[in-house]
């Protein structure tokens, strides 16, 4: 441990910690300190509590508007201290699934061994029958009978062990299934899964109810027209994985990128209003459209469709997701843009106006 940290720890025992007279919070001495003070001021200005989570969100959001030099400088510092409990959980989930796969392989090898012993028993029985037909070889027949008895015992033992291993496998399978019900990672596409998305979206809506800030949700899918023109299922999966990687590339650290299901992805944009969500969608669409996918000697230009909605606490999470999915459908009908906004509140107002017209 560095000597300076040791001295600080020793001073903190039984004493009140005071700031160094040469360093003042009112007079930041580095670009990072100046920026941190700016983030704190923005939080207070927006009437948000300066919790670690809120500070992290604003830290990322405000950094987007800074110069490239400052961004690189601050990001290099963040990389040195970055620790992520979710990433540790993902590594654990991967190891668990790999371990279960190994157990499955062991069971398969054991089953094949049992089959081979059973096959050898049948071959031995066939040879015994051949010897019976020749009464002049009684000694060999006697040895074969003893050998058959030994192999039969071995076969019985292997059968019991195989049955026991199968039971252990089924118990392990149930454990893994229970763990999978609590997982947060989609192993196929390398992003978070639907369960994690729903949990985080619900949490964010609770925070919105409390602190009245704005957050948005995007639903993204590979263009249906593109999928239609690429009939190979493996190629579609590879293209979808490419989209997942691009989503991770364009997202901020505070954003949640998840696979909702059936190749549809979601991005939870915390502390991001609709206008900024539209800018994020445009950046994503541009990034995807500038990325090409090669299938044999064919070059395919990637394309996505994006639906955007806001997080309104008066609705259920599922309703918010449906609203964003509606945005995807709207985007398909607009030849000028690959993304569209669909807000639950506007739909409610439209329905109310239609009801009023029907009454009149």
C-alpha cells in the first residue's frame, strides 16, 4: 500500500478527518475535479439527490458534450478503477453453464461406455452359441462361461453407476435451471437478458416517481426486409449479434442494453428525455448503416428499426415496452427515418378525444 494511504488511515483513527489546507473543494486543481464539481452542480440544479448512482449517470451524460481530449483523459482514469458487480455475475453465470455442459459430456461418455459393454456382452453370447454347436471344445466353453459371468457382473455395476450418474445429472440440471431463472445475462448475444431489463426498468420508473426526472426506452430490431432477403438462419443470427455489439459500442456506461427476445433488443436510457433519445437513436442508426456484413462473396448493408418511448410511472413496464414496440411499427411506415417515437400519454389523449366525438 502506498505510504500516503497508510498515513491517512493512521490519522483517521480516533481523529476527525479534515481536508488538506493546500487543497480546497472551492478551488479545483485539475480538469477532473473541475468536471466533478460541474456534475455535482448539475445534480443540485435539477433537484436530484447527489447519490453515487445519480452522480454516475450525470457524469456520463455531461461528458458527451465535452471535448474529445477531456473525454479521453477522464475515460482513461475510469478504466483504471472500473469494477462492475454485474460483470462479475456474468462471468460466474458463464462458468456455471460451462461446468454444467462438462457434466453433461461426462454423462454422455459414461452412457457410451455402458453401451459398449452391453455390445460386448452380446458378442460374447454369440461366440458362446457358436462354441455350443461344437461339443469338442468343452474347455473353451467353460472359460467362456466364466468370462460371461464376469462381464455380466461388470455390466450390472456399470448399469447401477450410470443410473446414479443420471440422477446426479438431473439434480444438477434442476439447480442450473433454478439459477438460470435468476440470471441477468443473455449468453447468445452477449448483453443483459429480458428479466434484468424488466427489473431495471421498474426500478427506474420508481426513481422517476420520486425525483421527477426523464428517462427513455428504445426497442431495436434488425430490419425485417433484410431478414427476408437473407434466408440463411445462421447468417441472420450473426447479423443480429453484430447489432448487439454495435449497441454496446454506442451505449453509455449507465445505459442498459438487453435482449428482449426473438432478436429484439432494448436500450434503457436513464436521465434521457425523448429529444436526446432521438439523437441517440439517430447515432445508432448511422452507426449500423455504415456497418457492412459479408456473407460469402456478398456484401450486405445492415439496417435496423427503432421504437422510442418515455418511461411514465403511471403505466406498467409491459405497457411501456409495447409502446416502444409500436414505435418500431411506425418507423417501418416512414421511409425517411429508421426510428419513431410512440408515447403512451398521446395515445390516451387520442382515445379520450375519440370517445368525446362519439358522445357528440
